[in-house]
C-alpha cells in the first residue's frame, strides 16, 4: 500500500515532507516527489502547485509513475458556511467544479452520473473514527467542497452557496477528484479554513495559511497511521 499526499503550495505540504525520514527525491515534470515511510506507511508526497491543471498533472504522475493506491489532497480553503471558523478542518464527502458546466463532465468524458464526485467511503469513515477518538485541538466538519480557478467576490460567494450548498471552496480539489475517478483510485480531500471566500480572502489567506495548514496536516498524519 502506497499513499500519495499532495499539497498545492509549499506551506501546505512542507510540514509533512519535513517529517519524512531520508526520503528519496525524484525530480519529474519540474516537481520534486518525496518517497519515504511515514511510520510504517509507504508514502509519496509532493507540492503540486496551485490550480486545477497543476493538481491534475501531479495526481496522474502519482498514479502512473509512483503507483499510489490512494491519494490525499491536503491544504487550505475558503469558507462557504457560516458555521466554520478560521482553522476548522473540512473533510470532503464529495467534490465538484463550480466553474464548469455540469454537462461537460456528465455528457462527455468521464461521463459522471452528476457533477459531484464522491470521496472514498473508507477514508471518510477513518476520519470519523479519528475525530471521535482523538483530541485534535480543532473542529472538523464533513461536507461538499467545490473548486474554481480564482479567489471569489462576496457576490460570487452568495451565488455559490445557493447553488452548491458546499462547505468550502478551493482551486484544486475537483481536478484531483476527477483524475482519481477516471483511474479508479480512492481519494479524500482535507482542507483547513483560512478565509471567508470573499473580497478579503487573498489577504486573509496570506495571514492564516501556515497555521491552518498545520491543522489539515495533523488530520492527514492521523489518517495515515490509523
């Protein structure tokens, strides 16, 4: 069993990479892939870059070149739910593109049943057990995550909430989910909240990304060893 762990930015993945003992570094597609053991689990970790294309490319490389059996995408996101606080963690139940017409992926390749790609049930159940039994030090939620290529405005935020009823929004999750879907690879997304996905999001993201990323990473680490 080998698990791929991806983070969009260095702040979102380097705290995990720094804990890997004597990793083998493979340079490929202008990225570094770190192969090692995390406790007794074989892992490959990488900073994939921000945005859908970067995340999709790195995900396919993880599957083809490193033959991972599952993928965890970790990082941060903007809140679309008033019950979320900064630093809270959202675990994906399903993921969708908010900036793609649904028919593009339901009527054409990969012919999804609907626009929402479901995360792996076994990984979700593991997260539930961890959250119920461990004192992580932050609040965790389960729900829908949506993805688009830009920071969004307050007006766009309200529209997305009405349309998708999602917990949070980011720039990579749906592309990772789509690549995993067509390869039949289990996936889960774990995101910590840095901002309210509004006009102040870029500034709030910069202030909160490092601290929030540690929360999502803590759940990832627990998921790997349980």
